[in-house]
């Protein structure tokens, strides 16, 4: 498995967040810890240069090897490629609670 402090590459599609942080295909970052929701148990939190916060990424979008130049990133899925923006997790939990009652 991966260890905290290990350098990894982001192999997913590029993505920008409302706070200005972003993910770039083939960017190198440092593993901080295991990811939280929605990638708990199947992802890592990675700090990429220029970002204020670590980003939770699914394992299938991380690599120890830099993606080859000219290799296209995978298509962006219909749901977000990375963890939701701050506050979205609480909104989702509130919606699920409302649905249960």
C-alpha cells in the first residue's frame, strides 16, 4: 500500500474546485493520509503543489508512475472525480436524514 509522505501522480481528469484548488492530470503530490468520505477505504488524501488543502482521490486515479506524455486522461464521470467541495458533505447528510424521516 501507500505510505504517508510518498509521492504519487494524479492520473484522473483535470478538475477545479470552488476554493481555487485544482487537480491537473499527471500532477505529482504527497500522500497525507487515508481519504475520508466518499473514498473512505478506497482512496487517499494527497496534497498537490499550489493547493491549500489535501484532496481525497480514489486509488484508481493515483499512480506511482507518471502518466505518459500524450496519454489522455480518462473521461470525467457524471459524478465529481474528486471529493465534494467543503460543505457538500454536510448537505448530503442533511438530505439523507430528511429522506429517512
